[in-house]
């Protein structure tokens, strides 16, 4: 069993742009326990009123890592300078590789904005190893119906395999290092295991419900559990309707230099990223 190392709650909510009310779970102080995961902004369930002007975040740069957006309710629209463009609906995932440098923007989808409604999701930042930080930018549009599911016993729920592999079921995301992202939805009184790789960094977010972990520790909604590296299994028992997000990955044991939207290995590389951005080398996006 993977044992719990510590439990933390997210920072107080804040707005990103005018369209995303988020609580940040992963900070730079946790990177030694969380690599390759750099940040996780949980987009709290929030109901937005109708508007003719979509809310969101306008054009901004990234370099040296990947962004993963998971949507459970609502609709978003994405566009980037590599030519990646798409709409994200409930259950969908988009995986953007910033790599050598990219510009992108994210807004509420136009029809969703006009009607208003509930928005609920998460955005994860995933580090790239030094050898891949200058990889060409790319975009993966992962539709809900292409995400395989593991059904829990007694029709008690499902585990969606977004990335990585569990019990021989492989997720559709293409990754540079070994990464597991499991999206688990369970009814009350469910009992199941989440299987990961021994030695990988692993965290579990309780987004809804109350669960018993490894027959020992109760975890409640709004908590993030960080586990020791050793062990290959986490046992879950649910007390009520539950939503869990598991992140597990091979640690990238390299120096991290970060400045805003740039994540490199040295401060010199950060300065070069800023120069490249100012020189227009990340492409163009209206």
C-alpha cells in the first residue's frame, strides 16, 4: 500500500482572468513531492450568468511544460499559435504541449456564454524533462467518448483512465514521461483499489464526498493527499457519492527554474525564454 505522507487543503479561491474561479492545490514548495506535476488549479463549480462577451483568459505565453485541462461541466474554447483549436465539453480533456514556446487563449465557449450555466473543471501543469523542453508545440484534443473506463464492482461507479494505465486499460493521452491521471466517480459504499507504479510521486484529490483510505485514514472533500513513493496500491472505501482525481508520475529529478508562464532548468534559460517571447518567436495569435 502507498501510505499517506501528508494532507493539505487548497489555497483560498481566486479568479484567473474573469472566467475561472480556482483553488490552487500544488505550489512550488511541494515540487519535490509532486514532480512532474507543477500546478493544479481546481475550477470550483460556479454558475455564470449569460453574457454576449465570453469570459476567460486572453492571449498569453507558455514554454517548457504542458497544460492539461479537464472539464466536468460547462464548455470552453481554446486556440493557440501552433494551430491547435477546439471546443471542450463536459467529460473532455485537452492536452497542450507548450514545449519550445506557444501563445494561447482560453474562454468560455460562445453558446455556453450566451446561455450561462455551471462551469467545473481543473487545469494541471506537467513538467517536461530538459531534453524535451524545446519540443515543437502540440495539441491533443481528447474527447470523453475516447477515454476508456474501468467499471467498479456491483455497478458502484467508474474510473476514467485519461493518461497512463491501470489493470491493462490504457488512457489516450500521449506523454513524455510516465504519467497516470485517473478520474474516479463512485457511489456510496464502494470499495476499490487505485493501482500505480512503485516509486512514482502520487497524489489524490477528494473533489466530492468522504472516503476511507487504506482502511485507516478518513479524507474529506477539498483535501489533497500526498503519498510516499513506495507502494503500488491505494485502497478506497466511499461513505457517500464521491469524485476523486488521482495524479501519479515518474519524478523528473532535474533543477527547476520557473518564472510566471515559463518553466525551465536554469535562470539563463528563463531569460532566453523571455527574450524569445519578446522577439515574437512563439508565433502569433490574434
